[in-house]
């Protein structure tokens, strides 16, 4: 595959992470098309994506360098605008952590993915090989994992994960874009449950939560003890879980429960 400059990005899924990745790209002056489902019959067709864009102005810490830049995010929906995928060089899927939902979306959009484009998933822990299994070989060879951390504007880390079919230079091109354009730090991970950071981090959070339960410690006390006093983020443990999103946290824990039965710490999950 020849090197293709990434000049335009599409984000698939208007959840918290999808919206903030879109903002992160806009901050770097990279045009973004932001997709989600269609609105209800009495709403504009792009209501869900637009609502996520509007919510960016209310998030603290601010995902946008300037709230006026929210207007630069081009909203779209999967029913009316799927042909617009032909405009982009990089697609990042960021819908809910359901393998079946992701597979259904991949099958819906596959025919519209440009032959030169890189396709990546922002899953925090699902198998990249399993996710790619519904893709034709010509797309599977350009597919990989690109796991941002919340909030992506401030978290200087992205995990890159390839499949057994990913072409050799795909991750190189992604890493170049992430580091030189978005200013991220990149770690290459292998396709194991929850990769590196969540495999370690979620275990640590669950171990702390278990100890808090045993000793009857309050949420605020635990966050105080496990935050800046340890050189960590001031959000500590419980507030970090809120920032990650309890629904996402639940999916990540479920991935560990289902895929790590021999782990000696499995009882924590």
C-alpha cells in the first residue's frame, strides 16, 4: 500500500468518545464527518450527531480549543449519507462495545469504504481479529485498532493494534498521523483482551474497589488516597470510572470475565 496523507477523517458513532475524537481532529485542523443513527421521526435526520457536537461545549475539561470550532464538525447519518465515506482517508469506528453491533455496521458501510482508506476501531478491548472477521480481505488488510483514552485531547496515549491480516505499513501510517498531526504518544499492543492499559488499569481499579468495600471506605476518601497522593490523576478511582463511563467500564470488565478464565485474579472481575 502506498502512503496516503490523511486529510479527512470520518468518526462512526456519536457517543462520548466519538465526539471527543472528532473534536481532537478539528483542533488539529483535520476536517471531520461525524456519523450516527438518524433522529426520531419528529427530529432532524442528523439530530443525534448534532446533539453530541453541541454537548462538546459543555464538557470539562474542554475538548475543543474554541467552542466556535464545533460548527466545523460535519454531521451525518448512516441512512442518508453513507456514500460520503468515499471522501475520507481514515475511518474510526467508535460505537458501543457490542461485537454484533460493530459487525452489522461494518457490513453496512463496507461497499462505501474507499480503496485507499484506513479503517480502524476505537474499541477499548474487543478482539481486533474477531472484529475484522466480517470484512473482505481488501478491507481487512487496512483494518486495525486505534484506542484513544478519555479525554483524548489531554490523554497522551493511543494504543495501536494490528490483526493477522493488517498490511505492514498501515500502523506506520496511523502512528505518523497520530503523533505528527494529533500530537499523541503511541504504544503498539498485541490483540489480547483489553490490550495493555485497560488490562492493567481495570485490574487496579477493581482491586481498589474491592479493598474499599472490605474496609468500608467512602468514595471521596478512596479517590483522595488513590489520586494525586500517588502521582496519579486527581480523579482517583471512582471518579475515573465515571469519566471512562460506567457502561464502557462494564463492557471492558465483561471482556475480561469471558476471555480470561484462567487468570488467577479472575474473581475480581
